[in-house]
C-alpha cells in the first residue's frame, strides 16, 4: 500500500478455480479493480474496492457506474468500504459512545444505495442479529465492520455461509463467504504416501517394526501369499495415515492453542473493549507472529541449503528453475460424445473414462472384427521368424531370486508418481530388506500360476493436453498411466530376462528398445540410401508411416501367438500374459476419479516390459515387408534396404512405388486385421525421389499422403533430398531453438556455475542428438556461432573473465569442463565411423 493509503486492491484465484479474464479495469489511484470473465466456465464479475477516508459515497457511485458498464454474469463486490452500513450495530467504541450523526447519515446513504442497486450485504444476511467486526482501530480502541462482501439478489440462494475470522497478523479480519457452486472445483484425489514420513529416522524405524511384526504374524502356508501382500498395503497405509495425522497435530498444537486464545479474547474485547484485554491480545498476536516466523525461518533455511548445495548442479532443483511454465492441467470443458459440452468435473472425468474405455476395448466395437487364431498362425509362419535356443528357454524359466529383486528395487528412479495404492518408489527402497522376501515369493507364484490379483493390475490414468491442440476434445490429451510399483517391479524382472535376447530375435532394421542399438544407426543408413538413390537416379519414394496409438491398440491374442512363434516357453508366456489377465484403470482429473473400466487390448503404458514385447509383436510385419518380393527396396552391397524402424516409427524406401505401394498396403491391412494396427494415411509423409512428373501426379491422386517436396521428418531429423540442404533443414532450426531457449532464461537468476550446468543439462543433449543422428561436416561458422551463444549465456552477454580455453579444459586438468562443440562434433563423427567399421550386426539379415 502506498503512503497515501491507496493502491491497495488485488484479486487472487486459487489454482483449482480457473479464471479466464475477458476484460479488466483499474483506476489510476489503485482503489478499484474490476475483472470480468469466466470462473470454471461460469460468467462472473469480481470487484475489489478500497474506499477513501472521505467522500465514500461519491466513490461508491463512481465505482458502481463503472461496474454497470462492464458487468456480466454473477456479481461479487468486496473490499474495505471505510464506512459501515448500520453504525449502531456495526461499530463498538471503548467508552460506549454512540456513532456521530455524520457517521450514521453515511451509513444510511450506503444502505439506501445498496437497496436501489439490488445489492445485499452477504454477512448481515447470514447473521441478522449478531454483532461482529472486521477492523480494530488501535488509536481509538474501537471496532467496526467496514470490510463488506456484496452480492446481487440473484446470488442469495447460492450463499451458504459468511463468517468473520480472528484479527491476527493485520488490523483487519478475514471475511469468508461460501457459495454453492454448480459443481465442485476439485475432488479428494487418491491417497499418496508422504515420503517425509519415511525419511525421518524415527518414522522409518517405527514403520520397519510394523512391517516385521505384520509379516512374522501373517506369512504362512495357510494364507495365500497374494492375500498377505495386499493386506500389508492396507496395514501400512493405515499406519502412515496415523503417523501423518499425529505429526500434523504436533506441529499445529501450539499454534492452534494461541489462535483459540486470540479468538476468545477477541470476542470478549468486541463485546466490551478495554485496554487490558487489548494488551493481552497484542501479546498473543506477537506470539502467533513469532510462531509463524519460526515456520518460515525453517522453510527458508531448508530452501537456502538446497539452493546452495544443489542449485549449481544438474539436478531436479535446477531443472525446475529452467522449466517453462507448466501446462495448465485444469480442464474447463470437453466435447461430449453425445454432443454438446460438459463443464462439471465429475462428468468430464466420465467422458475421459468412456473415451479410453473405447480405445482399450476395441473388441467390443462391431466395426472392428475379432482376429482368428488360424489366420494369425498363418501370418506368423510366413514371417519366418528367428527362434530361441533350448538353453535360452531354460534360462527364462529360472525362478526369481532375492538378489534380482533387490537389484530392481535399487534401480527404481526417485520422485516418480505412485500408482493407485499410493506407495512410492522410496517406500520400496527404504524397506527393501523387509519387503524383498515376500515379494520374491509373490513374483515366483505369479510366474508359476500366471495369476495376478486384479488390485495389483489397476492403473490411474492422468491426462495432459497436447501442445498446439485445443484442450476440448479427449483425443487432444495425452494419457499417462500410473501403475503400482509392485507390478512394475515384476514387469522389470521379466524385461531384464527378455532384453538380452532381443538382438538375436529382432532384425537390425529395428533400433527401438533393443540393447546395443541407437537411433543414429538408422538415420545414418537413411542418409546413405538417399545418397545412393541420387547417384543412380532411379525413381524412389521415402514413406514415413503414421501408426494410430500403436501401443494402445495391440491385440493380446496376436501378441501371445507372436511370442509362441519366437519359441518363448509356454510357462514364460503365461508369466507375461499374467500382466494382461485382468487389467483395469480409472481416470484421475482435477481430483476426481472415474469409475473403473476394464482393458482388453494394448500394452500397458508405464510398464518396463511393454516396449520389448511390442517390438516383438511388430517384427512379423517388418519381416513380411523384407520377404515380400513385390515390395522392392534399394539394392546395395549389404543387401536390399527397404525399411527402418524405431518402435512404431516406420520409414520405408520403395524403389518402384507404383508396383510396391499396392502390396504394401495390402500387407498393412492384413496385419491390422490380425493385430489392430492402424495406419493414418493422411498423416503418412511421402518424399518422392527422381519420380517423373506424370507418374508422381498419378501417385498423388491415388494415395492421399502428406506429400513433401524437399525433406521428410523421421525421429525429429529432417531427411533432405540433397545432401547440400541437410544443414539448412536440421542445424539452422536447432540454432534458432537454442537462441529462443536461452532468451527465455535471461530472467532466471542463476550463478555462473549454475548457468554452465543448465547448458550441459538441457542444451548439450539437443546438440549431441543432431551431431550423432545427422552425419555431416558442419561449416566452421555454424559451430562458432553455436559456441558463442553458449559462452554469451554463461557470461550474461558481458566480456568473459576467463579464457575460453580454461573454461573448456577438462576438470581433471584444472579447467571447468565446459562443452567444446568442435571436439564434440568430431567425436560424434569418429564414433559413427568406428561403429560402421566394427559393425556386429550387418543390415542384410538377423545377427
């Protein structure tokens, strides 16, 4: 507030209530703020006023005239009016003196004005006979109710409660008005373990004691191990809830006692103001302020310690500083499947559940025929897939050991959101010794029987809006599935056994999720294919397929039979398919949980095993493309090159498009009928190479691809027609992106070392990705410009204090180890050359 006692208005909105402003007005003195817009989709006008000490009614009329010109929807007027509607009951002086005639006249004029404007005093309507006050004048030792909340007559039915809180850290009391909303803003959400309960040594020891006692009393052959495990979750959840409640009460007990004393003395002083009571109140308020300062001091000390120890390191704290403003996860409305729009969060979450329920249950759609086992078997036999040896099969069937499970628990990442049971990764890591024996028995039981309790397979789906798309359609949100940690551990154990086998089962064309393979293996090969095509001058077509939600659509029957075709042993397949025995999910949005819906297709998102079994299920399609003589690729000394894959990102090179495209799409249709795979033709990108104009027009009329002329995008890399334009299509946009990112960080306060760490953590990986995936010699000027950009950022665009050589010298040699982009670029090119010279997996067939 300014010395002239003006500029004292502001309006704050809780994050759960999304306010979209359509117009805003504020006067020059800062006494009036008028906002019109929508609050969670409902039109509102909210006004905050700070009246002057004189000429109050003149200000009131001026403000209301402005309100009338801007107002729309529900009208709320709040503020410090510096006058009372009824001075006789709305004020109390220490000597019991009645209000002056001037004050009474001012109050009557205000009351008459409110009556004329159809505005009502919300607090007085809720308490017609009560005397209470919002302001205490230390100078005059008097109380008055000068802070008002006014509402229009149409809002009276929605008024639930109005109350005045205690006067604590200001000379004004808070005025709290409660209204009935058309729908709640946020639900209760689901329980989640507060990790601070197990970081505290005393809390950790107590929890360990509870776990040991529980398992010693309940682990027996008479009780199913799955029942013991599920019951343990209920027991430990109850234990944590009690611990959290007790700690919260302990923290608040002293503050609550002081607040209770303040409230009691406040009531006494309001009834009959005295200097003695006022003095006691002042002492209690100072004590409350001291308690609040202690809490703030501890928080600041903790924050300063974290900033000092971690602020300059490539960790979560630095990443959160650099991260752009987070996406707004508040959803105000979505299109209803039956038409129209819904705004009620409970209906919104149901719409999401219906949408994902349809996506994950394609078998119930009459338009999607169910695949026949015989047709799947025929397709897989024709694919001529490699198979596991007998020794590999035996290794897969070995029981899980406690050592394997302990290793998997140690590898769990920190800070990840838990699944529906609320137990975090840190819980498993802190109590690994108590949990591992039971987990070993449980996982071996599941592996042997193929049966998983449905509660363990339940997932929580949260939704994030896709950038650049309107957040009003369910399809424009990205679903994130949160699985329980125990089921992720089980899947991780299976994945650790399958992963070493993939290089022998999956062709080198597939680089996604196969150990020892990288994206640059395929991008380098694709650039070589384009070079060869340009040298020969033969017509060809680069085709980047766009699969629609490939992971979510996978048919389980096809997946099962594909695993059989690779000769995975039946008991091991049963242990994998146990993850798909009865999976289900519920959508969490704005704190509301949808009804549970079942899942009957798709690999589980967030599951460590999903990408591995997906590439196994996709390999038959890739094998068919390679074996089909009607689909022609480019002949090279290493064999015919037709396709490159990174998981479901498929790029094909067709040397005779007119004859190759029909059998290709016949094959895609056949594979889709068996596995639910679906290709979006309109989003499939095509780049013609040396195709005559007449033939190209025929192809463009027949196939409604996204036809490109200069380059095609694959794995965020632009594959250019001509090698001369590779730099222009890839590194120039990268440079622009870096410049924009560094520009957005100019207002972020970081130390010199912090700025270095930020570049290593965020910018360097982007640069290295292009260095490794775009094998081209960069012009010196471009590398120099990039390097100068980085140096300018660490020195805040000021002259450097240390030479570039000292900054880029490795730390072992006394330098700071800042990236030298020229050396990184040379190292990337040399690494690819060495990899090509020592290639273990030839591109002509399986390794």
